[in-house]
C-alpha cells in the first residue's frame, strides 16, 4: 500500500458523503463555513480560491460568487460527488501530497479539516505555495491539535470541583492513528489520522514559504441539558474545537 493509498478517504468515500452531505455536516454549517466566509468577505474582483482536499465540494456551494473556485482531492468517489453537486465549479483528481501543476495561481487557498489526514503535510503546503500568488492567503482549519487527539484526549468530570475538564494523554509526539469508519464492524473501512503538535505545524508552514499572521480558535455552539449542563456548557466554551491559521505566501 502506498502512502497516498493509505491516507486516501476513497474507501470511506460513500460513508463520508452520507455524513457530510451537500451542505456540510453540523459544524461545517454552524461554525466553520460562516466563520470562513467572514474571513473571506471582500468585494474585490478577480479573486480565486484553491480548495485542497475539497471532499465532495461542500465549501464550493457556500463560497461567494466573486471567487473563482477549484477543488482538489485524491478520492475519485468524492470528486465525482463534487462534480454532480457543483457542475459550475472545477474539480481535479490529485494527491495533494505529490507535486502537481494546474497551470495557474490563486489569490486564496483553503484546507478544511484535512491536515490531520496527511502523512506528509509539508509537501501539501508546498503544493499550495506553488499555486498561490505572492502575498496570497492560505486559511488552514484544523481539529484543534491541543485538545482533540483521537484516542489520546477525552472529557472527564471532577465532581468535587464541579468541573468538566479535558484530559490529554499525549501531545508532543507525532502520532499515526488508525480510525474505523464503523467502529465495532469487523469489515469496517478505515482511514488514518495524524497528530502534529503546534510547533511542527508552524515549522511546516515556515519551511513551505508561509508566514502565519493570524490565529483563531472556534468553540462549539452546542448546548447541553440535564444534570451537568451548566459545567458542560462552561467547559465547551473553554476548550475550542477548531484551530484556524491564516498564512501569507512569501
């Protein structure tokens, strides 16, 4: 199995499309896309956006009309879904961790919740750099690497302090974590998640030719009910789900 095969979401493509749908999953619709649109809000013309690891093109449908959009993904299933859902957009079937050339440059690029699925994120960032105009903007949205590490982070309840806390078992080590699409099903498709500490992520960006100029942390908007609702709601506002980095191409 090649590295690109092992990290591709193609085996889970149909499941992922069912989960995300044409408009995105809950957090796409309620947090990520609205916040991204605020960041991209501009009335300038001749804007273009390259959406790396675009999946089935959910963000393409939300993007303002003054942006020319092109998406790239390694999964044939997801690219096929994207073309069906967004026939007016352009989609490319490529492994974003292997050099490719679309023959053009873009003013903006996004990578939404895909960084943690890459075993070679530095090469993906170099591909983005290659396709961005000088001074172009990359918006990188990640599951927060400080608080959301598959199998190595969890919620805990301290009854004495009346606190809902976040337990982190490993942080500084790079991790390669297998994930089952359907836990408990022995025939489940699987994919891989990769954990990188913040120091590595910033190093990757610097090596690829980017300078980070803004950092945002987005919390969940969900609300608990029941016995521990008050402390759960308080904790939800203290531990962000997502980390978003804005970087400029140097």
